[in-house]
C-alpha cells in the first residue's frame, strides 16, 4: 500500500475532512452525482462513470449495450418517449440479465435498474 501526503489545501472539495489527528487525515469521500446520458440511437455503455441512461426511441427502436457486469455496479435505464418503439437492453459478450440475453422496455417512463454481479446482471 502506498501513501499520499496532502496538505489541507490540496484536498479536493469533494472530500470532507472529518478529523486531523497528528499527521493522519480521517476523510469521507462525498458521493458523486450520477452521470447521465440521453440517447436517441443505439448505445453501448463502456464508460464506468455512466449511471443513468435516458433513451428516446422516437426515431426507431434502439439498443442499450451494458458493460461487463462488475460487482455491485448499478445502472438505470429509462424510456422517455411515447412511441411503441422498443428500447432493448443487452448484456456484453453473452452476459445475461436475470438469465436472459435481452430485455425490452416498450412503454414511456418505464425503467429498469440493474446491478452487476461479476458474471451477469440482475434486475432490481
């Protein structure tokens, strides 16, 4: 394990300093706001900072490809348009979502929240 020595002025604003005792800092990392993207065509989530996908399928059905199911990662996908065009959610490289290769959202404002479990995704 390595050590990083920071002065109080070098601590980012997203980190709360709870206590300074001798030369040790007791830090609490502030929970980051979820990263949101709005899509209008098929999209593969590969970026680890994306947490929320709002899908607008007005122009036609689209697909949201999930990243590899890393442990405890949560994603939220919501269909925001009123058309009957489906938003299809698929796992990466054969990873499943509740033992299925894909799931569809067909109604406006319906959503799916999934959590990664290492080898696949589970709907919450």
